[in-house]
């Protein structure tokens, strides 16, 4: 640095007219030497500060008379600055036209000239640095077209590292391109050509560019078909998955797993976004070859990606585009725009609440209308983005239930944030609500890529989930699919030749069987079995019959790929079913297997009955059907479910536990006492319902006491005692202390505090909660009981939670309407609901009525609570109905007319209990929630509520399905074994009888019988198609062989 005057150097850089150009070139070379050779870069930056030197260097590019050799050295000098610190980038973009001038110089560079080529290569390096901080500036300057032209037209003239740098820039710039950009066709065509590039890095970068562009189309809800057609993308993608030689000997793909994963991800997004592209994909003659190539590979991640793609195709072709799991963002966009969606300081507390994991604050803010579930802050982050990164599982569940867009986010989606922070539980929830695992962030990375960036155990768990996301993506309920099947066929945009769809299903079925049998991974087993269920369900009976009766293996002439058919296919499918049933405690696999079995029986009962009985599947199905039922602890009630025709039926008997008993045991189990607030007003007493199973002794009342000091101060405390079998009575604490409380309680000191009791529901008893309760329900206000909501309309009032909604009419004499599992029914005094009036119009009227009542409440209004604590002495009258809460976690609704029927709402029950006028109880329990219009936070704040009830329902459905299959198909078949098995059993019995003969010499008749029996056994063993291993094991032939061998041994001796 000695001998160099920075001011003089800067002055020379700013020259450039005539003979001064040589001085400028010398100054540039000197600056490059200083930056490159300095051992103290801080001192160098102090002498030649970027704030003054970088603008001077940029102005050289703006000088149209500057020669190429001067510009090349200038680009080098700027690059050296950026090598030291990327923060210098903003100094360049602040000079108007500087980036544009660099791009222009790159565009006009002549590759046949050495100096011009060197300038172009240096400009690429320079723009690569600028893109790391200011991608938009390079894109706005036309950098994408310049880079594409360089790689596509002049790639053979420049160095390989320059090509790789250019592709890196192109990848970043594609993430900024808008679908409506006029240069999209040209860009797509150039990228399509680069997919066939000899350099694998170039082709993979081109692939990632298409992925970024497709992501832009999806986020804008636009069809990417134009981009696909100009780039001939479908053909390029499918050909990249097909091996060079289509012979089985060389069946393999010499591609890295990352490349295959990106190709399949791109195909999935394209099919999801365009019906025309879907038609192109399924019509391609190489689709099946490409899929089988990947599915028969060894990389589990690629196999899972291919299975997920097959699942998508099956949904699109067989169920329609409307069956895809979609985020609710587009459906509620108008609502979000009209609501409070602009960020201000008053909303900062919501972000703070999320970071502090305060779920109640978030739910209350949204429920009261202060903010929308799709609210976006000043930096483009949604509430779901924040919750996925820092919030609780309950927050994410609630926001998703409320219709928050799971794929929204300015920089990244919520799935990216959850993956980045290693939050596996959040990832599962987001996938269940339709999060797209193939979306890319502003860096072009998927959520799986973000998870792989960290090596911690949590991130590895997230990565394993995202490698097989189809296992966690929520499927459409079968009843809903069946209801909408006809509508889907009419409204679906897919107009694909049915022959192509049939061929795809027929060729996928044997491949899926092979995948299941070859793989050892649980995720592959789960996904392939689920796909098999869908394939068997959608294949027509005629197609299935032709597949299993034609013994010649099917060969695709265009690809020479063999697909098993005939008896071999039937045996493979049966083998998969048996393997699925052998997995103990795997309810999902058992359900898929039983659904496949049921579908097969419906298609061809006789054929599949023989195939399944011969391997002993009836034993497995019988075991599932006869699973022991959990012992009943309390009185059982009939659970009402909805059958396939939509009628209500009472087919299952389950137990609805008495919450009061459980809580009472928890409370009284701790030395039979807890706090009572001495300042509570009259009538606001805590109710305890005694359980008759507390001890061997019969207890008819319970005592509410407090600490020793409070007992002395308040010797007589009136406590209402409620019992199911007796009237309400008043007892005093002092009268029963000695009867129920162990003496050791009173040995504590006066100042000793009583440990708070934790019950099953983690409920603390604080009577002060009831002070602010409302005792009148009027229009224009919203009310809450626990996580249930209530509101009064003009002529009725509603009670609802996430799972059920009930309307009580003011003019009713006991009947009411309720919506459960998407069906509207009317309940009468007998306890048998009628769903005859259930249709789209009546459901719409029900929802409109509720919506009008809710819209009458001013936004941001306070939620008024009722019965925060139970009180048997108080009731609330609304129209012709009476509300009361005699027990903990229980709300009762009765009619004024004095009828004996009543409706009981239990806090943790996704439905209600109806007690008819015949004193019989019926439990109406939902299998799924009603949708975002009914979300109250019940499921989100309930912890394991939804999981527990879903597991119980799934097990009950599984058992019911197994019983149906057993009774309808297998029970009779078990009593009628196949003829070949009967013959073998007779032969085995004959041999055993002969072997038991005590006489040493056998008659000629016996010898002939023995010979015939041995021949029968020989043919049964030799012909492996005649009897299965299971049938051989139960035929008795093993005992017969042992008997014969013993006789032969004696004869030899």
C-alpha cells in the first residue's frame, strides 16, 4: 500500500478520455493488485473505501466509449470487492443503470474474440455475486435473457465453471419471473433445450428452474400449460426417467436421486396445476416405463416420490380434480380482504403471543373478529408461518381449521418454517391439511431440502416424514367421495380417453404388488398398500377379470416392459393382503386390506373367495372381527352412526364416561378435600357428584372442606350435593368431616397449604371464574361454554363446536335440528333422528341462519361465558328451552313443556347424548369435523381429543367391516373347504388309520388304499398350484407321513 495515494487512484479511475484511457487502465490494474494481494483487507477497505470506489467503477460500465479490456479489468475489480463482502452489492445497485449496463455488455459480447469472451465470463462472475443479495435488480435489468443466450448459444466457447455460474444465476432469476411475463415462452423454450445438455449440472439446474417457474404459477393459481408447451417439458421430463436401453438386463437409471426427485416433484406440480398437462402425461407412451424404472429402484426416497405421483394421478383420473386436498386460502380470499388484514402495532401482540405460546390469546383474537386467520404482517408472514416456527401444535391446528392457507408465505411456506426448525408434529399437521411438500421457497428449496440442511435428530425426523408425505396427507372421506362422484365426473376438467385410464390402472396394479413385496420400509409398505386399495377399487370388474384369467404376461410393445397377469398376479395380490394382515396393531394396514378384500369380492366373489380361502385369510379376518371389546366402566349408551344410505343406525355400543365421576375420584382421592373460596356468593357452589365405586363402603354424600385454618374460621359451610338417584340435599362441612376425612389431614399446621389437585382433565377449581358469567342470552352477543359457542337468532338459538351444531327453535315442543358429519337431521322425542330433509338447500339454510346471527355481533365483541362452573341452583331460559349445568364438563338442554327427554353436551365429546322420553340414552358422535364455518377451537385446545376419538372410531369401523366380510362371504366358505383339500384330508386320514393297525401284515385292500392315498399326497405336494401352504398345513399330511416313516423304520429293523 505504500507509495499509492488512494485519492490519486480514484482520480485516475474517473478519467477515460483519449490518452487518459491508458492511465485509467493502469489505475484499474493497480486497484486489482491492491485488493488481491493485501494481507489486511480492513486497512485496504479503509484506504480504498467501497462507498467511493464502487460508484466510480460502475460509471466506467456506463461509459459507452470504454474498451472491452478496460471493462474486463473493471469487472474484475468489482468482483474482488464482492469477494470480500457481499454487503458491497447495494453500492452497485444504487448507481442507476449500472447492473443494466453490465447485462448489456454481456449480451453484445463476441465469443470469437478473446478479450470479449474474457469480459463476458467476468460479467457472469460479477452478476453471480450481485444475485446473492439483489436478485430482483439483475432480473429487472434483463439478466435472465442474457444468461440463457450465453449458455444456450455460446456454451461451447466458454469455460465450464462459467456455465455453472450462469446456471446458478438463471436458477435464482427464475424464482422472480411472473407467469404473465412476455418473455416466458422464450425462456421456457431455452430451458427445455438445456434439459438435454450433456453436462449433468446444467440439465439439473434447468430442471430446478422449471420447478421454480411452476411454483410461481401454482402460487398465482394459474395454469402452467403455456410454459410446458413451449419447452416441450413433459416429453423431456419423462424421457429423463427412462433408461437408454429398454431391456430388462439393463433396466436401471444412471441418474442421481436428487435429479429423479426433482423430476417427479415437477411432474406432480404440473399435473396438479393443469388438466391439459395431466392428459399429456398419462397419454405418453413412456409414462409406465418411467414409473416402473423408479419404483423398481433402490432409493427409498425416489420410490416414495413416485408412489406419491401415482397417487396424484389416480385421484385426478378416478376421483376428479375437486378431490385434491387444497388449502382454503383461495376460498376465503375475499373474506380476508374485507377483514382486518393490515398490520399495525395493535397486532404486534398476536405475534408476541405466538412466540410466547399463548394459545388462548390467539384463539380469542380470531374468534372475536379482531383479526382474520389469514392475517399477514408487515413483512409478508402469516399467522400460520409464525405458529409453524414458534407456536404450539394447538395454534397450528386451530388456524388450519379456520381456513388458514397452509401454502401461503412471501418468502417460504409454513411447511418450510416447520422443517427449518425441526418441528415434526407441525409438519404432520400441515401435510394433513393439504400443505404441498413440492413447493419451493425464494431460494428454490423444498421443505425437505431445508430439513436436510441440519443434522440434529429433530430435523432428521422431519426429513423422514417429508420423504413419504403421502402417509400423512389427509384422505377424502369415502362417504364424501361417493356423494360427489357423479358431480365430479361432470365437472372434472380431465377429458382423457377411458382406455388410457384403464391401461394405466391395469399396469400399475402388478407394479404396486412388486413394490410392496420387494421393499422393507414401513413407509413404502403403507403407501403402496393404500395405492393398491385405490387401484382395486377403481378397476372395473371386467378389467380385473381379464387380468387374472389371462395367464400370458402383458408386454408393452413400445417399452418391452413386462407386467404380470393371470394366476401369478392373483397370487401376488393375495400374498400382499396376507402380509398386510400380519402386521399387528397396524390399524391402517388392516383397514386397507379389508377394503381391498371387500372390493375383490364385489367384483368376482367366486374367484377371489377361492384365492383367499386357500391361504387361510378367513382366520385373519375372523380374528379382527372378534377382537375383545374394552370392558365397560359406566353405563353404556347406544352410539348412532350414519350408514351408506344416509340413514341413522345404532350398530355400535360404546361407553360414555361420566365426567363427574372421573373428576370426583381425582378430587376426593387426595384426602377427600380441596379449596373452597369463602368469598363466593350464595348460589355459586361447586357441585360434586359422588361415585359409588370410591370404596367398598356405600357413600351417599361428599364433603367439601378446605384447610384446617379455613375449617376453624368457617365451621359451617353449606355445600349442595347432587346425586343421580336422590334429590339435592344440603349438608355441612362440620357435620361430615370426621366421617370422610382421615385424621391425618388435621395434623398439619395452620399455615400449611393444601396441594392443588390434578384431575384427569387438569382442571383447577377456582370458583371466582363464575363471577363474570352471564345468566341471560340475547341477540347481538356471542356466548361460550368451555370451547363450545352459543348465539341467539331471531327465532332460535344455536350451540356448536368443531364437530356438531345444534339449533333449538323457540316454538319447539322438544324437537331440534342438528348437523353431524355434514348431514342435517331432526331429532324427535323418540330418540330416532330423521334425515329426510337433508339436502344442499336445507344445509345452506341452516348455515345461513347461523351466519346471520353471528354477523349481528359487532366485530371484536367480547365472548360472554356461561356456567364456567356447574351450578344446580341456576338455569338460563331461552325461548322454550332451559340450560343448566349440574355436573362438571356437562351442559343440559331441556324443553319448557316438561317432557322427560333432554340433550346432554359433554365437554370432550364430539357430539351429544340424547335421553329420550323412554329414558334411553343415545350418543351421537361425529367422525369428522364440520369445516371452517364451525371452528371454535374445540379440537385445537382439546389436546388429544380428536386423536382419541378418531382412533376409537377407526377401530370400531375396522371391526364392523371385518364382521361384514366374515358374515357375508367367509363364514360359509370356511365350512365348505375346497375339493382338493377334502381329498388330501381323506388321504391323510386313511394313512393314519392304516398306520394304527396292530396286525403286522396288511391286506391287499389296505395296500391299495395306502398306495392311492400316497399318490394323492404326492400329487398335492408336486403341483404347487393345487393347494396353498396353509391348506397343506391343515390337511394332516404331516402326521400321516410320520406314521408311514415309523412303519418303514420298524420294517427295516
